[in-house]
C-alpha cells in the first residue's frame, strides 16, 4: 500500500536563502489575498446576476492572476502562486460543506500572524540538503541545510515550508510503500481521559512529571509577560527582557508539543502492532470544554490528534478501527448487566451527588457491581467489536 509519510525538519538557511524564504512567505500571502478578493468578487457577481456560469473556480482565478502578473512577480517561483490558488479552491469547497470542522468562509491572511509559509512541488533533496526551484534571472542560490530527517526513501511530494517564531521548518511528505502488520487475533478498546488513556492492557500516562514541570514554567512566564508589557497608545513597547521571556515561553511550548506527540505516536504504534481490532469513542470535545473545570485539561490531552493518528495508522497496517457513536453510554452503562444510568443516577465529572460517589467510582444500582469508572468504559467499548 502506497502512503504519504511526512517528516517535520528544521531548516538552517544562510542569509541569502533566509531572505528568499521570507520573500516567498510574503508572496504566498499576497497570492492568497489577491486570489480571495477576486474569488469573492466573482461569487458575488454570480449571485447578483443569478448565473451559475459566472461562479469562480480554480482555473478562472489562476488564469486571471497569471495574465495580470506584475514584473516583480517573475522573481518568484510560478508554483507558489498556483499552489496558493489550489489551496484556496479547497478552502472554498469546504465552505459549502457545513460538516467540516471549523466551518466558515475563507479569510484573508495577515502579515502579523506568527506563522507564515508557502508550498512548492519542485523541491529536491541533494546530498542531505533541501534545494528549491530557482527562478530565472537569479544568480545567488544555495541548498538549505536541515536536521531531523530520519529517512529519505520514497518520492518527495508537495513540500510545505514555514517560518514560526524566527525559525524555519519544512514538512517533507514522502510517498512510500507500507506492508501490513502481522495479525495477532487480539482486540482492545481505549478510553481517553485527561491525563491518561485506559485500555485492556493497563493505563498510559499522558501527563508525566516533566510535562507538569513545563506547564508550571509556562504559567510563570505568562505572568511575567503580562507585567512586562507596556502599552503606549496603539503600539506596544517591548523591552529586551520581554523578548527574552517570550522566547523562553515559546521554547517551552515547543517542548510540550514534542513530548505529547511523541507519547501519542508511540502508544498508537503499540496499539496497531499488538491488536487487530481497536475501539474508541467519538467524544463531543467542544461541548465538554464548556465547563471551565475541564477545558484546559481537554486542550492539553489532544484527543482529536490521538484519533487522527490512530485512524491513518489502522488504514496503513490493515487494522480494524471501531468508533463508538458520541451518544453511546460507555460511562453510564454497566459492563456486567447492561443497566444504563439515567437522570439523577448519572455520573458526572464530580461523581454522583445523590448517591455520594466519587468521579472514578462506578456502582451499578441494578446488580450491585462495583469497579473503576474508566475500566468499565473500556469493557463497554470492547463489547462493540
């Protein structure tokens, strides 16, 4: 099976290529904004005249922008403009699909956004360095040194390069062939919680001590930044200490993200290696975040990231993934007799006030079965396979 495996690498461009990358990021933003303005204009015109033939599409907008190119635009790769309009076309199609996450109309890009980037499908890897396509008329052009590449096997596809917090990164997607994992005949279910994941073989801690220590430092840096920021009218005056503290805060956020993603990658790989059938639940994360008690913990737990990674790994290695319906009562149902708690008998984040039970306790009022709440949910999900 041919799949896309993406590697995130750190780029170390020299001053010349750093200027090139900055200009390409700005040019990508310019192409997106000009293309979106033209797209909106054509769409409104089609609505006013009630003529579907006037509706914009990728080819109309791209050909219009190419035909009206200014002289300065020929200094940049033509693929930067074409890929920007291609992504704009995808974003506009999502606008007509309300089932999409964060559904809405495409927005204009801001130059003040902390992350700026562009895409190219003509990049190559030469002797361990990244080589971008060189436009005509440019004399000085260098390969970009990079670090963090684990493997260079496979065909390189559309490369995404971006600048964030003064550093440069690239996502390198390689098309490789993946063989199915060996069949084990076993099945499991995973109950995701804030700070830990429960499954049939035990529990995985997703909030180790090093993460707690980093969160404490992040909290300290955030308080410090709030005191250092001085506002003079509409412009904020940033001292050297402010810039240094902000850099430390960004560094710790990157460490947190790397630790969390490493934990999830290792756990999902373990699941698809040891089990043929896996069951998880479809959580209503946005509704759960309405409670201020759990919102911060839910954001740090990366539930959707776990589901996304597990989904594509099951597809890669020929495993069967079962996703329980969001209304499936995995927490309220007794795994022993099947009794479902309703009304005042339900278990909430604080337990049950009527019966004075704690958050982690599950007591069946029908058969008297007593067990841990998370283990009970695992067995209920396991019954769906």
